[in-house]
């Protein structure tokens, strides 16, 4: 039996990287087909930001101060624009992955020469690369119209972009690990909700962590959820180099840990695959 | 056929109950899913209460609304939503059903089309909402006979507004083809506006919430009734619920004449 | 040389069972009954290079489970198998480079994009050299006559067109074994024929080994020489397709067109399947009477305008084999 060189363990790294790059490109292309839908869905942000402006304008008025949690009203709203954009850009990976597991479709992916987890990661990047800019633009427009344009320094933007990338990466590996629980649990919908609501609350989507009572603040900061939402948003409205470096370190450490967790869950899951075959 | 009106009501009620029983039975087939959807939805709701807890811990009162008012608001909303989408589960998916020609089946039944399609599916997570709302009410509500009766009355009225609104916006599918996205936006808008204290909104927005997006009728008005039991509020809510119900039904039946049936090819994705 | 070898392969699944009724539902929520089923039981066979094998059986017989084990997707409960020298469930990724699969029910083309985009992506996924890829793709595209479809989004293709693209997608990397699971399901007669012709052409040209599961007797007849029948997880037959006919064909079918409407006909060893007007359909049990004798007798007794003698269709033979499998089991039990 002659085995092809491709099948050997030492494949060139370049062709492997190219493989995942192409997955991302095709995914982006495919997402662009629904651009109209994406824009339409982003209109939900108009409602959300509109309500938030009402709520916070009233609240700032009630407290009588110009600063809440170290933020002006304008920055508070821009903080929310970024958190909401991150949240609304998330494809429903948990449900998608668990559907894959339950329907047995994951089996077909197992028969392909790529890592299932990385395939979905790059596909996820492709999808998010379409949704996030659209959401940010829509949210940014309504915010600019209601409270004025973002007034933080533009120099910080590349750093914020990097933090957002790290944030959605953490979100992806967490979602993947949770979605793969479908190997053991019939329905992961509840986990999906709980995780999502963790992001909404202690992740900091609805309010910056500074508003929390002290104990809760400590808990939130110890968990990874704030790195997905609060971290990059706070960086946008309150940039400092120290803040950026601190965030990056925590994001990378958590990212690597969650990457490992997702792979371990996958490994155990794949071992006990039981596709209902006929 | 000259059956008395109450005969028809009785027959339809039995029809609804039969569906409910069957749907519940089917739902329990998937053990973990059943439980986790209910518990999941309760946690989901709880986390919003948590948000308001954090918010009011910091700001105490916002335009006369306190934490207890928001609890009452959530109690009404979750019970109303739970009743509405628990029994009429397909209200959430009606536009999809219309656009994909899914009404064919229901048109073949010897029953009212709208009722048949609405009750054909149970939204399991709605049971979680219902349970959650009841728990909130036990903690925050007036636990007298009159208090409980009034609570359920406003919840049923608010639930009826929710179902009617869902039917109304989903009926757009008759006129626009695939309106799923638009309908979903309208549903989200209604629920989003309803979950915030009404006084934070300014004049023109308040007008909007009593008319185009009637969020005030499912959140603000019921809470005001429970707080003060002003007869005008009760009368207004009842009138609106009945009016919107009739209007939604009229629009649905009107749209039904333009229904294009199931010429859609089911694609395999 | 054997490309696929399977020995004593077993796979057991566990699942929940419940009785009907509200109470049973509630009970199953609290304490489910766990049952175990044996999806695949001690099966063994081998397939040599370039062979085309039909792997058939009724629904739930264990076909998909076997394929999934052979492609490394499922771990067996026990037993051995090797595909192209690999143990599938241990060397799944390496094996993946060498095999292709087409699942009629599951698309690998990106729904919103033209097939060409998926082809390009697959070329990277399978790490195919650029020039070799383009050469291979162009050849397959020409062979399958899909030049005009390459730039049309998949969602706009007909099922037959899509299926041709699916097969190209699974052949781009030049697999040595092709697993086909219901490749013609849902297609019309012309499209089915087209797919079959292409597959047999490829098999001859590339000495591709074909492992086919299908409920369509036409697929089996036209693509495969050998057939394995599996039922309730066990191999109940492994032989040439032509043997099926010889072994199981104890009957012939005679279609008659008569000049007069006959009275009731009774012939020894012959069963009247259908009689309507001038037409008549008979089944002859050739183990009891030779076909010559029957025809002589018919011609002597009736005024025959036209006569056709044929074998019963393959579907019936397969149905017969499944049924005998059932009988055997019942005897044992």
C-alpha cells in the first residue's frame, strides 16, 4: 500500500493555514449573500439604543451628576453601542454545534481532513466579519444622532479592534464547548440562554461592571464573560495603555484555556459518538 | 347549522384543551429538553430581575418607579407572555407558516383556521415564563382573593393583546411574502419597550407606545391597575384588548384571501 | 488486493424507550428505561480494489452504522476493520484524504454560493496542488457536463444538477474508495441514469472502489456486480448480483395478449397474477414445471396474439431475501 505524502503527519504548515483562510473567505462570501438580512436585523439596535438613551438620560437627570461609573452620558451610550454590537453579531454557535451533534451531521465533518473546531472557528470569523461592522455602523449612527459622535481618541481604535477579536474568540471557544455538551445532554438550549444571559449581565452588556455592588464586581471580573463584552467596550470609552495590556493578558490566558477545554470536550464527545444510524 | 354560541365556545375550548394536553405530552417525550427549557427560561427571566436589582441598588428611584414596580411589571409580562405563547405557540411563527404555505393543513380542518393554527404548537419555554411570573407575584403581589383575581384578569388581557399583536404583525406575510424578519423586529420592539419603566419615555414616544407599538398596554397599564385599580384603566385595557383582537382577526382573514398556498419547494440545506 | 477488510465488527447503541400516554411521559421524564440495541452484529467481508459493491438492507438494518465505522466516524463496540490499510477510527484524518463520500441526504456544497466556490475550498481542505486541482476539476466538470452550472448559486440548481456537483466535490481529491449513500434518491429517471453512467465510467477509468448503499434496485443492477445484504445488523447474503437471480429466481413471469377473452385458466405450477380483458399475467414456478411445457400448454389451449417472458424485477428478489431473513429468524426464535 503506497500512502500519499499528503496523508503523512508532516504536512506543510502553509497549506494548513491556507486551508483555514479559505474557509473564512468562503464563509464571508456566503454571509454577504444575506447582507440585506443582516442590515435589517441590525435595525433592532435602533430600538435598543433608543430605549437605552431614554433610560440613561432619565437616570443621569435623576442623579444630577454628569458622570456615572466614570462615564459621561455620551460615553455610556457608546459603551452600550459596542457591547450590543458584539452581542448581536454572535452567530448562534451553541445551537448550531449542538444541532450538528444531534442530527449526526458532525459525523460528516469528522470524515474531512480538517479540525472540526477550527473549521467552525474560521467560519465564525467569516460570518462575524460581515455582521459586526454592520451592527456597529447602525448602532453608531443612532448613537451619533441622539447623543453625538464618539469622542474618545481615535489612536485607541486598533487596540480596541484587537480586543474585540480576542473577545469574540473567547466567546467562540466557550460556545463551542457548551454546544458540544450535546453529546451528553439532549438539548443545550438552556445552556445557550444561560450563557447568553451571563454575557448580558455579569458580562457587562447592559451596564458597565462599575455600577455593580462591590462583591458582584469582584465575581464578574474573575469570570471570563466580562472579557467578551465589558473588556473591549470599556477600552473604547476609557482607553489607557495599562488597561489595554491588562485586558490583552487576561484575554490571551482565558482564550488558551478555553481553546483547550473545547478540544477536551470534543475529544471525549467524539469518543462516545452515537449517531442514530440505520 | 344553528348551534348556540355557547355550544361553539365550549367545543372550541375543548379543542384548545385537547391540543394543550397533546402538546404537553409530546413535549415530555424529550425529558431533558422539557425540563431544561423551562428552567432555562426561568433563569433567563431571573437575570433581567438581577439587572434591575443592580440598577435600583444604585439609583433607588427613577421617575417614581422603584424596584418593586419593576418586579410587578415582570410578573405581569411573564405570566401574560407565558399564557399567550404557551397556549398559542404558533403565534410566534405564523409569518413563516404563511410564507411557506403551511396553512394548507389547517385549512383542511373542520375548525376555525386561525384558532387551529395558533394552538397547534406549544412553546415549552413559555411554561418557564409562566412559572417565573407566578413566583414573582407570590413575593410581590397582593395575595388576597381580589388581588389574585385582578392579577389574572390583567394578565389574560395583556396576554390577549400580545397574541393579537403577534397575529397582526405576522399577517404581513400575506401581503409581503416573506416577512419573518420584519415581524420578528416588531415582536422584539413590543417586548423590549414593555420591559422598561414607562415614565423614562418622553411624550411622543409615550403616544407611540399606546398606538403603533402598544407596549404600554401589556406593561404599564396592567401595573397601574394593580397599583391603584382605577376602573378607567381596566375599562381601557379591556376595550383595547377586545378591539385589537377583533382587528387582528379581521386582518388575518382578509389576508387569507390572498393566501398563495404551498407552492414553495422545500429546499434541503 | 483488498481495499476494505472487516472482521467480526459489532456496534451497540443505547437509547430510551417509553410507552404512550400522559403518565408514561411523566414517568419517562423522571426515570427513563434504557434499552440497548445491536445495530451491527459480527459482520465480516472484504472488498478488493476496483470492485463495485452494493451494500443493501431494509431501513434500520445497520447500513449507515457500518459506513460510519468504515469512514472512522463511529467507533465500533468490538471487532476489526481496515480501509486502505488504515484503521478508520484510529486514523480518521489520514484516511479522509484517501476516501470520498456522497450522501444523498446531506449536502457538502455551500448553499448560497456557486459550486465552483465549494470546489475551490475543498481543494484547500484536501491540500491539493493548484495545478493538479485545476486539471482534475476541469476534467470532471467536462465529464459531468456542468460547465454552465459552475457559477450558479447552489440553491438555484435542480436536484439532479446539484447531485452531479456533489459527486464532483467528493472526487476532486482523487479518492481511492467512494462511499455512496443513496446517491439517486429523489431524482427522476433520466437524472438517475445519468448519475449511474457517470459513476460506472469513473470506476472503470480510475479503478475506483465503489461502496454503494441504495434502496433503488436500478442503482444496484447497473453499478455493482456484487451485493451484500444486511438485515438487523447481520450479513444474510454476500454474492454476485447475477447469483441473486439464479439462486432466488425460481419463477418467471409470462405476459399474454389473447385474441379471445378466456374462461378461468388452471395450469399446474402456474399462478394467475392478473387477468383483465384480453390481457393476462402468469407466474411460473420453474422448480415445478419447466417454462417450455407451460408455454406449449398455453399455446395449445388459448389463442395467443403476443407473449413475453421475463424475470421478476430485482426489487421483488430483494424483498424476498428480506422476507426470508425474517422467516429464518422466526424459526430460530
